[in-house]
C-alpha cells in the first residue's frame, strides 16, 4: 500500500527542484559549519596561554614631540581626557598605569656574578591582569613581591647584553627561581627598605615591569614624595580590537598604542569576514528551505485531486503526510552529509597552513552540532507545513 502511495504521489515530482534544494542547502550548511570549524581551529592563535594581558586590551599613550622634550607639553592624561575616552562606544573600561614615586634599585646574583641597576615599577588595576589571584597579590609585611616582566627585556639581556660582557644567559624558568632584591631609596626622609621580589610571569604585550596594585599603593604612600603623578599611559578594554573607529579616534587625539597592532587588526578583520560568511550561509540555507517548501507545496498542489480521492477512499492522513515527510527527511539528510563532507575536505586544505601560524585541530563537535541543529529546524518546519496542508485538504473535502 505504501509503495503504491509513494508511486502515485511522486509522479509529478520535479527532480530539478529537489536537486536545486540539495545544492543550495548544501552550500549554505557548508559555509556555516565551515565557519564554525575554522573558528574552533584558529582559537589557539588568539588564545595565547602565556599572555598575561588579554588580546582585547590596548595600551595608549600620548605622542611624544619636541614640546614634551622642552617641557612645554605634558605626556600625562588629565581626568577630563580619561572621561572622554571612557565615553567612547567601543570602550568597556579604562585602567591607569601608576608609577612608583620613589627611586628603586634592583640587584641579582647568579652563577657567581652580581648585577644591579636602577629600575622603574608600574602597576595597573588587578582585574586587567590574567594571573592566578593567589600569585598576584601583596599585603604590607609580605617578604616578597611578585613581578611581571616584559619578555623583550629578557631577550635584550640574553642576546644583547650577556653575550657581550660574558654574563650567563638566563631562561624564563631559571629567572623565576633567582631571588631579586628591590632596594627602595626614598627622598621623603624615610629609611631605605629592601624587599625581595620574584618573577611571576612574562608579558609579550607590555614593555614595562609590573607589580601588584596593592604594593604600589602601599609603597607610594610610605616612601613616595608628594602626590602620585597622573598617568602617562592607559590600558583600555575595548569591545572590538582593530576597529576602524579606534584608529580614527587615536589619530584625531594624537595618541599611540603600544606593541604590534597588526594582530588586533587581523583578528578584527577575521571576525568581520567570519560574520559575513556565516550570514551568507544562513541566508542561503533559509532560501533553500523556502525552495524545498515551495517544491513540496507545488507537488501537493499538482496532486490535490489525488490526495482528495485518497482521503475519500479512507486513506489515513498520516500515511499521506508520511510520503512527503520521508522525502523531506531524505533530501535534508543528504544535504547535511554533503555539507559535512565538504567541510572536512576544506579543513584538510587549510589546516596545515593554520598549524604553521599557531593553530591546531580543534573539536569538530560544535560544527557538527550546528549542522544537525539547522537541519532539524528545517525538517521540523517542513513537516509541520506538510501536515497542515494535508489536514487542510481533508477539511476541504
């Protein structure tokens, strides 16, 4: 009986229309799940586990000119300038760099060698630091203060200084184990103070020497001379690094960003391209849904008299609907399988190049679930539409 029903109701079936649906749905699904999979594979490029400063933070300072050198202009930010920056739509929050308001002297001993130098310290709000909370804190009375050091400084020492004066080169793991003595030499009449320091981590993005905000507040209040100077650098949490509006604002206000901006701009560009690709994929998928819905509607309209006769002969509505439901299931599942196969083939092409840039083979489950979810939605909408049309045909009998 079912075989006869299928032959009868499929007689006016347009294979060209079904092929058009399969092709368009395959294209839309492939674009969507390929975009999701590419994001999963490329995440390690932007999620640098060694970075203590997140990628969506920018360090901003004023452009230094001859006027600054001659003392006719200030490189510090005023409260009004900070408020204006905070009011920008792409800014989530702004943090200030606080400098040590006293002289500090650092010394270290390693391999029988003694090295010492004047140095500077800065701090930023703790919530801008991606270090475990227990390792980035200070309470007056502690015997040691944690420090985040720029990787550039260690590289300059190893490859620029140590090699020319016969000093030993130091690895990152080794320098973390070497005790560092910080000698505070205040000018406010307080006696000198020596405190131990230890390297808690390294930063690729900040050219500075960071200490916890609690240490900076305590030491400036205890050993600083006069009020703490206004910040000359700001750290800004932005909603979309690399946004053109950010560059326009910085240029208009004669501001600069520290570090390499190409990574943020590339990240922003990739996000925009991925968003456009996903939007195109969704639009194509929706269009394919309407193509299939229209094809089924036209087929049912051509078979209107046959459906009417079958209902009059007492054929169950579910059996009639099931013929079209199986058709919908078949073409949607075929489109999904083709899309997954196309995604895997494209992934094999770009993955070697992505690995060379620091990417890795990510989990394919999110992309598969995305494809299955979209396919299930298409099937559900088509099934509901088919059953409504068959029921309407019954009511018109």
